[in-house]
C-alpha cells in the first residue's frame, strides 16, 4: 500500500514552493493519502508491451519560420509586476544558485 | 418586445439579420438580466467580471456594420460570456484564483480573438473552480456559482459559471473549457448543452493550462444548433498552438439541422457497459434508458460495447492532470505578475520565501492537493509507477475507444452519475467530488469529442439529467447530428425546451 | 600559454593544493565538458522575439518567453536545423524521433519555473571530435547534443561583489529568456594524464572553431554565447574507476578552462591525499585567482521531475532532410587546416602553434587582407600573443584585429616602418592610442627615408669610426654592421637598415 506521510507532504510542498503550516499539513496529508491509494490502483496494470501516450494524435514536426514577430512593449511586459526598477522586474534576494 | 434573453442564438442572429433588433438592444437586455439575477447573496453569481462598456461598444460597432450591410459573421452582434480561464486583453483574468486577482492580460486568447473578429460582444468573464480543478465551482476563490434550477445546489464544474449564465438566460452563448468534463458535466446538471471538441481542433493559445494534453475549449449553449454555430466559429488550426490539428472545423451546423429532422436510420449507437451501474442515481439511469429507447425509435441500432480500461480512467486522470498541472502552475511565483505576499514576521524575505508565502496564500486547498500529488507522481523513483503507468493506461483507453468505434458510430452514456448535489455536500470528500467525472474523463484521455444534451429531469428531485454522446476523433459532426435528433424529439415530448421548466429567478437586487 | 606551477604543496584557506606533477603520480583524471552554445538565429527557440544582443531590458519579450499564463511555445525550425548540423559536424547520430521535456525547478530568471529542454531523447548523440595537443591526437567522445532555451538575466543589487552573496534584491531582464541553446556534453574524457588541462582547452577551442565554421553562433565566451562547465574527478592511478566529480561553472575563456582543470586536479588530490572524500558539488571559477570556490549548499539533490513537454509535438527529422543538411557542412576542421597549411606553406610545427594559440581564424583573416602568411603568423604568435598573455586575455579580445595587423605590415612592406618600429606601433594600438597612422605620428615612429638625413648620419658614423671605414674601403664589406649600428643609434632606430647599408657602401666603395 503506497504511503505519503506528513513529512513527505511537507517535503513535496517545499519542492513545489508552497509554505504549508501545521494545520494545513494536518488537513491535507490524510486527504492525499486517500487519493493516492485510489490512484495507485493502476500500478502494474500495463506491461512493457504497452507504449505510453503523451499526445492523443501522432502529429510531428510543427515548426515556425525564423522570422521576427511583434513583441510586447516593456510597459505591457511589466504591467503586472509587483515591483519595477530600471525597466526590470524587482525580485527579492535570491538564495539559491543558478542552474 | 418579447424577452430577447429567452431566444436562442440562432433566432437572435436571424432577428439581427432581419433588422428587427439591434445588437445594442440585445446586449443591453442581457446586461439588465445579469444585473437582475447575478448579484447579491442569493444571486446566481455566474460572472466574476461584467464588461458593460466594452460589450456595448462592441455592440454599437456591430450595429454600424450591419447598417452598412457588412456583418462579419452570422453571429455578429450576439453577446457571449467567456470562462475566466481564457485570456482577454485588458479584462481581468483570474482563473477563479486569488493568485491572479486583478491580472489584466496583455493579449487575447485565440478563441477570444476569433469571437471579437466575428463581432460578438463579450459580456464578461464567468466563474469557475480555481484553475479549472473541480466539479462544482465551489473551489472558486471568489465564491461559488448557484444552479439556476435550485440556488442551493451546485451548477457543476469547473465551468459552472458559463453553464449557469446560459441556463439563467444571462447570455445566449458562452465559452467553457473541458479537461475531464468541465463543460459537459455542468451542462448535464443545468439542463444546457455543452461540447468538448476533438482535442486540438480548437486552439489552446491563451487558455491557461491545467492539463495541456487534456484541455479543450468548447461551446456552452441552450440548444444543439447554437453550439454547432459557436463551435464552427471558434474551431480551426492555430499556428500559435503546436498541438492544433489542421483539419478544418466545418459542417457542424449542417449536421445539427440534418439531425433535427429526426432520422437516425443506419446509425449504430454503442452503450458503454462500464459507464453505468452502482453509484449511478436511479433517476439519472431512468432518463438515460428512455433516451436510448428514443434513439431506437428514430431508427438507430443500439449495441452494447465494453471498454474495460474505463474503470481505470479516473486513476490515470488524477495522476496525469496533477502532474501536468503541478508544472503549469509553477509560473505563479510572485515575481512577474499576480499576487505577492511576504511571509509574516520575516524582516528581509528571500525570493524563495516570498514564493512560498504567496503560493500558500494564493492557492486554495484543491489546487494545493493536486500540485503536491503531481509533484509526487513526477518524482524520480515514482515516475514509472505513477505518471508513466498512467500514460500507458491512456494508450489502453485509446485502444478501447478504437475497438468500440469499430462496432458503433457513436457511444452514449449518462453525462454524470448524479444530478446537482447541494452546495457544501462533497467539499470535505475530494474523492467523492472526483467521482462526478467518471463518465466524462475517458473522452479527454483519448482526445475524442463529446456532447451533453438535456435528457430530462430526474424523478426523485426534479433536477436536470444529461445524455452524453461521444464520437471518434474529428467526427464532431456526429455529436451534432445525434444530439439534435435527441433534442428535437425530447423537446417535443416536453412540450418546449427543458429550461422553460426551470424556476423563475427572482430579481436579487 | 602560461602555466602556474607550484613546486610545493600550498594551502588556500582550508584547502590543500597538491602540485600538478605530483597529482599525476598518484591519480588519473577524468573530465567531462558541457558546453552551452547560444545560436545566432533571428528569433528565440519557442517564439518570434528577436535575439539581438544589447537591447534595452524587457523590450524583446512576448507572452510565450515571459511565461504568461496561457501562452504556448512553437519550435523555431532554424534552431532544429542548426542543432542537426552541429550534430553532423560532431559525427553524431541524428535521432529519428525525439521530444522536448520539461526540466522543473524554481528560479526567478526562469519565467515558467521550468526549462523546456530535452531529457532522455536528445536530437544528436554518440559523436566525437578529435583534438590535437603537442602532436598527439585525442578523440573526445560526444555523449549528446540537445536543444533547450536560455534563461533571463539577473543583476544583483546591494552587496559588495555584484554577485548573489549578500545582495539585497535582484533585477531581472527577460530579453535573453528563450534564446535557443544547444548543450553539447562529452562522455568522460579519460587517459589524458598530464595533458588533461590542455586537452580540455584544445577541445573547447576546436569546438569553437567548428561552430564558427558552421556559422551557427558567434561563440563569444566573453559575451556568454558559449559557456563551458568543467567536470572533473580523480581516481587512483591505474584503478580504472571513476572518482567523485565536481562541476565548475563561470569558466569564461579558453585559458580559464585549462586553469580550472588544473586547479581542481590539485584540489581534489589535496583532499584525497589527506584521506578525505571529494564533495560532489558545483563550484564557481574565479578569473582573477584561477581558483574555484564552493557554490551555495544545496538543500536537496536536484530532482527535476522531467516529463515530455505536452505543448510541443515530437521532432522527427527525415533522413532526406538530414542528408540535405549534411551537404551544407563546411569542410571539417582537420581538412581545412591541412589545406590552409599547404596554401600558406607552414611547417607542421608552425601550423600546430598557430592552432594551439587559437589564432587560426585571425591569421586567416589577416592573410585575406593581403598580408603574407609568414608575416601574419609572426605578429599573431609573437608580439600579439605575448601581449595577450601579459594582460591575461584571449587573442580575440585584444583591441588589435586582423585589419590593424594587415595595415601595420603594409607599412613595413612600404618601408614606412621596420620590425622594431612596428612592434612599438602595436604597443600603441593596444594602449588605445588611435589608428596606426595616429600612433606613428604621436610617437614619431616613422622611418626616416630622406637620403640626405640618412647620408648625414652615415657621414657621422664614418667619421666616428675611421678604422672600420678603412676596412670597408679595403673590401671587408661585412664590417659595415658596426657602422649600421651606429647610424641606427643616431636615428633612434627610425631608419631602414638595408638602405643605411647601401649608403655606407656607396660612400666607401
């Protein structure tokens, strides 16, 4: 029986950048456990002989020409920004490294 | 003047063409109706945003075009409502979420651009479950929409707003989106028509993605012909959408008119064994069986088909959707647009902390559940067992459909297992909520088109029941032929449209 | 090429560095080089925004590359073409069918918080590139080359170094987000021994040359259109195992590639000698000190939760298309070098030195402007290489280019300058004193060609050295050398020695 413990839920929430407090963890973890048990019913149903489907129809090779299209104006691009400086998006100090 | 809001879009198009009404009159009539029944504690609350100025301006332009003898389209001047998951330039697009409160997109979705290009005034944006995750519109961050048949009941979801708007005569046409039934199921529980087109036949550019491989935009209307007209307008290849099919979207209105003549001789109708049984409401099954009998009377041949993998469709869906959604919703991080919330009691929060606090405050429970589940399903070590396996189930479901379509031209089932349940009834039980999509999910997984048409009212509660018709990919015309046939014969039996039996809504303000 | 040799073990802070020669006594190095190449397509990988360098911030963005809700990617066909050509030039197999995948992680320079890349289905794989170091050929195996998109650019504000540590906040410009990148990854490079740093450098130089020849990128390491990450591990000599590797980023020049390998080898050896284990981490290279330092500690191992990009369809290049593209490849570098060597009449050693100095293209361009091959080589590998080394820059970064070299050599050919003066002119050019003519004027460097002035100096020399003059009169022409020296001294070098000799002989014989 697959399990998704409260700790695991906290870890996943961290990966997904959602800050769940204790009350939320208490509430969501058991719900997730129930859902997971239900969806886990598919495990092992289809063997290696069944290919996975990522798209319903086998379309391939959709390309566009390397031609410039109109952009947004900087005002449009920055319109929803919580903070702007020097025509750029202001973001709080970043802790992690670039990949 | 007869109540314009009671007319079908096709009728309104004729009246506009004949010069008997103007688009301004028409649009104003609907704005008045919205004002009368949508707001307040007991209002329908189908709309999150009403754009009176914009709609009337568009209506005036439409009238000018008609006066000059240059309408852009038969539906030019007929107002439409748009589910708040499609971007509308300059109009708030919230996806029913707090995280996008007040967001004004700088661009129109292709579907919206097509509506505007054809001259349809856009009345406003309709309510929905947050990011289209839900079957009742109760997960909207802005409060639920009420079912016009019974204001204490759900209108279905995630597109409850569009369906309720049309059912409450607030709009003759609406656009919805369907990922697992979000157009069809609200259609069933509100006594309206809802269509999920073949995957890829309507552009997804500007449709805020929930599950990219499942989402489709489609028409929400009161009649099958109206749906066909709207479907033809919004369908077609879009170079901005790489998953868009190149086959033209035509012949649907013709199929609807042909179907309305009531002759289904030679048509093979497959009843799916797995889409019935325990857990399905008695009244729903009764109306469904009657509908099947009616189709036979019209000349159709009914066959039993079995799609054994359908019993696993829900599990596969609730793995694929959260996986894709968890990635799609990562962009909502307070850096470029939308809500920004700082964590409490932190002096100089980092970007990571602001992201976490924002997403916690901005997303509701259902969204959080699915993001976490999706993150889990995609994790290394779990990918093969969950997401990978779900994609294989998908292959089996596609094969089940292919096999079924060898012996039937269309497949039918009840659209949903129950009629509209009460607001709040299933909120604490996510799994119970998910079961509403049992019959609709397989079509999304396979990419095949489906329609829900009203099948009558259930005996035990007097609430609408929907008949679902499914066709092979790119055979959307069959939906309209069979749907129109059923609609014609049922309407005659009822002595008028089903919606005329709905309770009159009191003006709420 | 300068190398830093330490003959004794040194410590840097908490680190012990083992001298390079000693490292090789006990350990075998294994390297992996990952190079990211920014393509020079007109538009971005998944949208039609321009890619021009240096535009005002956020003026080259659209809903797609800004990651706005609802936007969708469409693949740039030219980028696919470039990817295939790169793969062919690297002797790779070209996939018959491959997909894009999402690499999911959060970072403010990534608008969607996932990067659309390729995971287990790269478009090119299993290739090789042969490089020469000191006459020995090494075959570098290429694991894969795949397509992906670049991120936006972050500027860190506050803090002392402009780097991320200690910054108060950051500013993000998304012009660069979405620019096509090709990532080229080698298989582990083994058996290089003491030549490891040189092989790494030679590989990157050769790759750069190849990409320039293809015309797919301007591969400016100093501008970031070519970025190199250096992976290195040590294993006990002869063990055949692979040790724990570190990845070093911010390696922005050929010289840095070599120095980074060298430093990491010393550092790893220091740890292993002391009985410790190397921490698998990402490190940052420091240009000024030639050292590496640890990056931020990572809280979890990266789980990118890769899954196939659902908004894009597979790329399946036909074999016909691949062959068409193969026909567009320029001659392979080895063939080109052999041809040029023959055309220029260089010896093997001269050719090797030219290539090794990264001067091949520069020499070629200079020759194209009319300079003789030997002269071009002389300047680039002599004076200019020395100057570049002193300043710690690449030849391509000098303020002097082929045009200047050709111009100066022309002045030498015309007799306006001699070699010694020409060297001073280059000094002036590098110091930014203007054009060759301006430098000559400012510094008064022109050769004196006025015979009367020269004649006067010759007379002075004859008068000062009567015994030498007598010898010459007596037929010992070789003695003229001493007089020439005297004249050159009086003329401060600004005389053509050959003409001076002529004048001396004229006057004395």
